[in-house]
C-alpha cells in the first residue's frame, strides 16, 4: 500500500486534494470520497481532484475506487490530502466472477483462476484467444494455423473424451463458442475467470464437463471517451527454405527417381549444362524455347516460392472507441434516485493475410451497447446488445499448395503469360481461378432484471438472451489462361462453378435464479437456486452449379450446368435446475455444495436427465497464525473438491436410427436414380446416456510478504466414464457394424503451478512497479476401459496412453548385399515395388524371426515398440512487466517442455516422399555408397561439388535417396515412425514484447486529456526449437501444411478523454 500525504494546516472544514493510481500516477476520475459514519460524500472530477466539506477536524475520509484497495485517512485538521490508491489485483478481497454470481477470491474453495487483465490490455491483439495463451496454468490455447480470423481450440486440463469436448465459454452469462471469442472486441473485456474443477463448474451442468471460461464485459462507470489503435506489419514466422540451386535440385531429382522402378526424369546432358550455367551465372535466362520443340517454353528457375507468394510486410490495422458514463437523477420531492450507466463501444479490425498475389483478408466490425438503469434502490435493469460483422476473402485455390512447388519452376513466360509450370498454374489460379467470400453477421441481446429484497439479502434475477447468426458463403472456380509457347495460350478449366450457401442459427437462453446471503455472528451463508433453459435451431441451404457462362460473373443464375441443392436442419435443447450453498465459518472454514439436474434432447427420453453434484472444502490456515509468522506467510489456504458433471458432446440425433438417401452408381434409362439406404444399428437407445466426468482436486494457495508473492499448486484426477464407442463385435453374418454404447472410460491426471510476484518501490523519486508470473502445468491421459480384447493399434486400448507413438528401432543402414539378404524387410517396402539396396534403413529385429514386420496389436507388436508420445507435456507461460516514470515494458514467453513429433510431410522428406518434391538442406546428408567418377565430376557445378554431393557418404543421417520411400499413403518405409527420425517438438517462444510511454499528467492537463500512451510491440518474435527449420512448432498437428503463423510488429496509441 502506498499513501502519500501533503498537509497544510487551516481553520476551515473544506478538504481538497487528488486521487491517483499508484502504478501510473494517472488521475482516477469518479473515485468516491466519503466522510466515515455519515452520508456526506463526493466524487473526483475529470482530473482526479476533489473538494469536500467535513463536519469536524478529526473526521475520517474513506477513499475508494473500483479495482483499487480502499483507504481510510484521518483529516487531523489538514486541508489538503493527496491519495495514491493501490490496484486491488493482488488483494485477497478481490471479487471473482463465478457461476451465476461473484465471490471474494479468499473465499474460493474450488479451482478458479483469474486472468491478469493487464497482460492483455497493453497488447494490440485482434483475437481474445491469442492473448490468453500462457496466462493460466492448464488453460491450453492452440491455433491450427495463422490464417486471418482463425479460431482457437481451447482446452482446460488436458485430453477430455474420445468423442471430443471443450470447455464452456460464457460471455456475460451467455453460452458461447470459440468463434464468438474471435468475433469479440478484446477491448470490451473487463475480466476473465477460468473454472477448472467440478465444484466450480458444476452449477453449469451438461455444458461444463471440461471446465468453464467466464468472460465479463465492461460496464458504465466514470465518464470517459477512450480511443485506441494499432498498425501492424506481419510476415511468416517459419517457412522452410528449400534448395534453389537449379543444378543441385535437378541432379538430386534425377538421382531420387533413378532409384525407383520408374524413371520419371530424363534430363539430357544439354539440360544439365543449362542448369549448371544458371547455377554459376544467375543472369543466364531461366526460360527458353525447348530445343526439341521450338513451339514450347522450357524452364530452369531458381526460386524460393515461399518468398515469392508470401508477403513479408502484410499490413493490418485495428481501431477501437468506447464511451462510458454514469448519471444520477434525483427527485427532491420523493427522494427517488435514478442511476443510469452506459458503455458503448465500436471496433474495426482489418487483418490482411500473407498472400502476396491475391486478396487474403479478414475484417471485423463490432458494436456493443451495455446500459443499466436503477429506477429504485430495490431494482435494476440491464440491456446488453452486441452486433458483429465479419468478412473473410481469399482465393479459392489455397496458398498452402505452394509448399510442393519446385525451385526450377518459373511463374511467367517472357511474353507475360502464366508459365506452363506448377508455379504458373498456382499463381494463375490464385489471381484468375476463383474467389471465396465468407460473411458472418450476428446479433445478441440480453435483458436482465434484478430485484433486491429483504434489505438486499435476497436477489431475484431474470435474464433472457436471444442470439441470431447468419453465415453466408460464396466460392467459385473460374477459367484462367496458361502460355505453353509463343502464340500458344490456352484456357484452362480446373474448376468452373459457383457455390452459394446460407446458414442461420437461432439461440434462446432463459435464466431465473434467486440469491440469498445472510450473516449470523461468525456464520456466513450464501445460497443460489435457479432454472436454466436453452434452445438452439440451425438451418443450412446450399446450391451449386457448374459451367459458368462468364468467368467475370460467377453466379448461379449465369451457369448452364446441373444445379445441386442442399439443405440441413438440426436443433437441440437443455433444461436444468441448479443450486449452490456456500457456508463460511469465522472466515476460516469454507464449505460449498453445488448441484444440477440437467436434461438434454440429445439422449433418449428415458435417459435424458441426470443429476450432477459436487462438494468442496477449504481451510484458511493463516487465520490462526501468530503475528511473527503472518509477517512472512500472510495467507495459507488448503482446498479439496470432488464432483461429477455430464458430457453431452455426442451429436444431436445419435439415438435415432435414420435412413439416408443418395444416388445410385448404376445408370438406368440414362439417369442415376435416387436410392434410400437401410439404417445400420447405430446406437443402442436402451443403453445410450450421458458421459459422466468425475473430477477430484487438491490445492493449496500461499501468500508471502503482504501478498506480494503468491503461489498456487493444484493436483487433480479427472475420470471420463461411459464414453460413447462401438460395443462388442457382432457376428459377421449380421452384415453391419456393432451399435455404439457408453462402453469406454479414461483418466486424466495432472498438476499445475502458478507463481506470481508484484511490488513497487521508489526509484529516482518515482514509483517503480514490477511484476512477474510463472505458470506451469502437466497432464497425462490413460484409457482405463475399452472393449478391444486383441489390443489392436487401430482402436483405443485399455492401459494405453493417449498420444502413444509406436515405431521401429533404427539400426543404421544396410551396407552390403549380404546384410540385405540376412534380414527380410520386404513387408515394409512402399508399394511392394521399391528395391532394397545398400543405404536402405536397417531396423532392429525385436522378435528375432529374421523379418521386419509391423505388428497390428500391442499383444503382438512384431518389431514395433513404444518410442514416444505426441501429447504436449510441461506447458509453460512466463510474464513480466515493469513501469517507471510513464515508461512501461512487458514480455511474455510461452512453450511446451516435452512433446514428440514424427514428420510425415514434404517439408521434411522432400523427394523421399514423392518425385518432383522440393529438397531441403538437411536432406543433403544422404547415403552415397561411392564417389562419382572424374568424368562425371567434370560435369557437375561447383556448388554441387562444394556441397560434397559427388563424394561417398556411408555415415549419413538419411538413407539412400529414393522417391516414394517416405510415401505417406501406404504406411511403409519411412512413413512408419522410427527412432532415428522421431523429433522433439518442445519449444519456447518469445510471444510478445511491448514497450510503451504515457505522457505525464501536467502536460496532458493542458490538452484536457486524461491519458495518452504510445506503444510498439512484437508478436511471435523468436523461437527456441529443434524442429523450427522444418515446421512451426505450434503447427505440428497440420502435417506441415498449415497457413503460416505471423511474426508481427506494430505501433499504436491509447487515448482517454
């Protein structure tokens, strides 16, 4: 606590002064100053100044402001007092948003984490989920790719269910989705709480089996206008750099295909001479007329297509404005006081993607209005309305297709036409071959009425939300032109169609609940009972038609082909009653009971409802500490909780056997007739019900040195019971798959650790504020029940860890034909057609049968063994911030301590995977049994010789260069995971650094400005990773073909009037 007083003795009773933020020295307009024990009070003005008439010289002033620790000051005859209020972010009395209400942080008995909003406020993020990465232990945020407007996948505490499952996201009490977070303006957020265990999430029932993320938006308060902007330049974080030397690539391409039964490449000596000339002199033309066919172009490029197609300075921008205020209307006759508060905001975000040739953008326009009216002290009403409009524009031909382009391609011919190469086709299709446009419009309005009865001990709340989303999609494929030779330009029709789709989603939520709070001596009771109903309807229309009349007008009405029409409809509903009882004795012992009785339309009527209870206990041991101990350890709380929740993420109509329609493959009377298919057994409705998720949590919270140092540790076990999965195999004569039933279980064990430190001290006459936090978590999931008696790898297995990688153990390479003859590896030869030659991978014969075989089960794995696990372990986030004399600096690191990754893509294997693929520098260390002859060496370019490619290399990292050896379609050769090429996907990424400067108050006063801050920031700045030369460590789930993540640099400002 910082308190600064300036005292001047006077005879009068008028006290004046100012109220400032201790961290920034900025004024706090709207702060409350009350004379203790009276109703006399004032609020600070725009500049944080106040003047108050006190009744006596020994009066006490109570100074308070939302989000800060209140202070009491004795006047003691002084006439001027300046107050520095300390932010309440570390105070144990901080109010935390929980299910259907709030609680003091000190009184929480479940596992609840609160996001430090300061970590988000100063970062110019367009997507809320981006800012949440690494802020809370075991809150796992991942993006499949870096495309503009990408939606995150959010997970709490690890693997959930084999049927999937994600946390419930609540925005202002309304069930929402990850996509809603993407569409949301981050500047509207006031607080974010994460409910991790069953006791804290149970009140939300079926939707909250795997945790809850509670987002609360800002409300009206002090009168102010705020504007902020940011201007961003982005480029790809990591793209592999292929070999571009035309001679090296051409020679390696020929070598790779010569080692197969199919000779795909037949370069002549003259072609090699041209490649050598271009390698040694880049001014030699890369396009010429084919000597064998003068009417066709021939190409020998040297291009890194990542640099050609990806923008190195994609410009984006973000603008936010908000207006908030509060007004009191007093009727002197009736002494009625009406309070109106409002918060209105608007956001415009334009995020341009990395495609350098064609439009590739995501645009968001969002409006929010939050108005609260308190006509009587026993009643208030709030309306919260949110509108959002997003547009995604991009080429129909995806830019990630460029990863397969060869460096010897050329994109344009000398006459300016698109070249007859894969690169030329790719560029032509991006620019001329069709466009995709996705427009999403949403409106959500919530009306909430609160009645405060029994001297505000009882609160009755009724709230209704209506939400409607429109999703309109258009994409088309149009004709484009390719130049095959001089005066030989041909129209191409890869795709020639127009597609339109319109989706509409309607969602209604009704909540009715009562909250009663009572304090009797040392006993504090809070009880909540309520009813919740949710109804969702979704409808989708689509139409497709080919054979466009004009590529300039890709429209359904301007096409002549057959028209295909589609329609889909689904709905679901939830009904639930819930309750919570919280009991606190002597502010030391805490008991909380939660329960919910839920019904879901996704289950048969007889198994539609389930009751899901939880209990939690907490003991604040520090309440009994001596003064000497309290000076060091001023807070110690032990927590334990256990409870169950239902998971309904199993689809809408799984228990209903349906007949599907289709089109026959047989031509009858010139047509393919419509057909109706008999239903399979599907799901057994007699045994189909909720998955049950039971979580037990143990935790301890510690605070040291006036809570400047805080530590929280949690350990949990989560059991997912009765997962829907195919049941026992049926006799094959039945002719159908077995029905699904609730016949599988899994268990997730994990822990999490959060350490935070925050303090300030005087430095050079000004307050220096410093804060840091470390979050570390881990979890591991085991299948505890699954009907797989044979322990087949193709199914889940009891006792298996989720993410297991089984593979072969490498034993070098075959060096001689005798070695090849001694160990039969024919069963794992891709296509069964490649030749096993010296330099081929050699594996350990684990079962000693003289053969290398890939087993099908853990009972009989043959030569496979468990070599790794693809699940992330030891996830870490490290935040740091400091501020002094208007300057502020913050940084953020995020990463994964352990994860295994086996590459199965072109970006790693190049020509090993298929002919004509790129080659990468790491692959040059391949097996070569002998050196080239002097005659052949004389033909090579100097670059080829300098790379050692003409020399023997029997102690290589990679096997003999053979196309198809790593083919990903047949599960053979290098496509089988193996120890030598299993990679560590652990990484640590410098996610953000922000530097800002806020102009001093005395300068801003002259301009009638409350705050003006300028900043510059970097996102995804640097990575420590062993696989980053192949792939972005955050994109391992996309097999290397992900749209690149962005490395961003931005500047901007925050302005408050």
